[in-house]
C-alpha cells in the first residue's frame, strides 16, 4: 500500500513523511505533494491507496481534490487532516466519502492507527473485488458451458441413465420451464439436397450452419435443446409449444430451407415426461429405420403383436429364418433394423406390462450388436425368451393402465366420471390417458364411458318392474331427459320403448309400469 501526503506547508509534509514510521501501518512507499495539481499528477502516474489531505491550501483546496479522487479513483481512501473545526468542511468531507476527518495537531500514533485502518479497509476491498472478479469469470465460463451441459444432461436422459429425482432436481436447479404438465416434445429434422455442396467438408459446414440457425432462430421461440443424433440427425427437444406447433414448425423450417438452399424434412414425436422421453425418441428412431431402404423391410414382422400371440419357440424359428436371409444377403443394415424393431417391441411391452428391472437392463443392450452376427443371434433368442417369460407373469389385458381405467369406469358408473377422475386413479396425466386410451382401444374415453353406461342401463331395463328414472340415476345420469337423449342416440329407442320391448320378449302379456 502507498500513501500520498498533500499539504501546502513544507515542514508539515516533511515531518509526516520522514518523522513517522509508516511501515508499521502497512505503508510501503510515501509520496508527497504541496498542491492539488501536483497531487493529481502523482495519482495519475503512481499507485496510490491512501491520501492524507489538508483542506486549506492556496488555489485549489483539498475538498476539490477529494471530489476529483472520488470521481476518478474511488478506491483511494481519503483522510482529511485540517486545523479548521468547520462544520461545512466536515459535511463536504462526508459528501466526498472521506474515510476519516482528523484535527490538527494530531498525535503520530493516532495518525498511524487511522492510516492503518484505512489500509486494512483498502486491502479488504481489493480482496473482495478480486474474489468478485474471479467469481464473475467462473460464472461467465459456466454460462458459456451451460448449453453443452444441457446437451449432456438430455443425452443421459435419453440413455435412460438418470432417476426421476435427478431429472427433477436438474430441471429445477437450471430453471427449465417445461410445457405443463412437465412434457417435452421431440422433433427430428433432416436436411438434404443442399445446393452447391459437393464435398464432405461442405456438408460439415452446412450442418454446422443449420445447427447455428436452429439455436439462434428456432429454439428461442419454443425453448429447448438441440442434439445431434446418428439416426435422427437433428433432434430438437422443445420445452413449450403452441397447439398449432406443426404449422409453426413448417413455417420456420421453410424459412431455414430458403436460407440454406436445401430441403428440410421433419417428424414430430409423441410428447413425454423427461423420464419417459427415451421411449418416445426410440420409437421415432424405429420409424426412421423402417423408412431406410433395406431388403429386411420386405420380410419385417410386427414383433410386438407376435410376442403377444405366439410361443417363444415359434418366434425364434421365424427369427432364425429372417437372420438366415439377412446373412445370405450380407445385409448388416437389415440386422440393424431388426435390432431396433425387437428393442422397440420389447420396451413397449415392458412399459405396458410392467416388466421387472432386470428385464429392462437386459433389453437395453449396447448399440452396434448387429455388427457381430453370432452375438446378435444370441441376443435375438434371449430377448424373445425374456419377453415371453415376463408376459406370462404380467396381466393379459392389452395395456395394464387401460385395463385399470376400464375397470374403474365399470365399477363407478353411478358416480361422476370424467377424464381427470379416471386419470388420477391410474396415475396418468389426463391428456396422456386420453391419447393412450384412444390409441389402444380405438374409441375415446368419453365414448367408452357412454357405452358402458348404456350397456348397464340396457341390462337393468330388462326388469320390467324397475323405473327408468331409477336406472338413469344408477348409471350416472341425474337428469332423466339427458339419459333419454343419450340412450336413444346409442340404441335407437327411448328407455321406455326399450323396456317395453324387453318385457314383451319375456312375457307378451306383461307391460312395464309407467315411470
């Protein structure tokens, strides 16, 4: 730390600069000045940390110097040393943020103590500023590396390598806001037919430019992350999206295609929660592989359906025939297609029927297995045996969640039934339940509820003694008029007409009571 003593009295300056051992106060070098201009020149050409400053000086006084120091060198600590107990001077000193205000004549020990305190304050500020600067540098580096960290995170998610808790904590820590209720939408994007691209280097450059444009122009619209993928080329994971997302993406990709002078193709996957996103992306990969030209396409099977219908030995025999044909043709790409077809079928069944954790680990084997024919044949047989075994230990409905939802509907027909109530019972999000139910059964959830209520009502109306109003209440229609409209739409008869026909069929002489 260096000290500057400013005073117009030569003897005062010499006495303070040479008569005091400032080293005890942490001072390494002492500068002296007899006027404000001389002091400014010293400050501008030397490192000065503490200034011991007189106020009354000819020409420019110490207060003017203090204000200048505050504007140009705010880290310098200013101690006023004056013989004037002037209140206005004290106020000016406060406005100049002086470290101390000392009256002359001052004891040397007191001066050393005050200067020492100023030195310690200056050292503390320097340390804090250095720490802040280093911390700011680390923050800048972390922010610069954050996109890559996010890509690594999503790659681990897609590898099914993170628990639900780890995923949730990461998303919370990085303030990632996903589409309610916490869904991610995968979008695959392929580029080809670039104009003027003739060499591999040109292709790499074009791919880089596309990635840069996606990060700069598209992702800010939705929020999300861009991953490079061997099968899907560009995989966009969108955090938020509008209802007309397909139209918006088509417009955006058309603009990018015009800029890059290429053809862009895309496919939107099924939105999923982060912990089940890996399955949605793998299904997209399977669909992409189905589009790849390969002799295996002509002899491919619906393995999921076959696993549900055929015994293991029959499945293995058909697999052997397929493997033999692929080996005869030397079709490694065909083995790759078969690899993903089998894994996709197994993972789909595992999800539907709740396979064991050990089964999941055996299904999720390493990539590239298709390159080793002998190992690949063993994998195919083992996977088929595993799935058949797990299926024998699981429910036999098409989908465990759907079966549970259907059972809940059948046993609660007289209560309020809607998508939210049923979804809460089967631990699925309402939107996802609706999509899953329609996909697996071919009818919407609301239509299924109506069908079950009407079927129950028809059974009850077989009794000619029961009142139609009581039947309506029992199957969940508090208003008789509403029940009658629904029943007529589904059956073609009113409830009364249906009951009369049923009564006549049993006993032509008997007529049901009036309701």
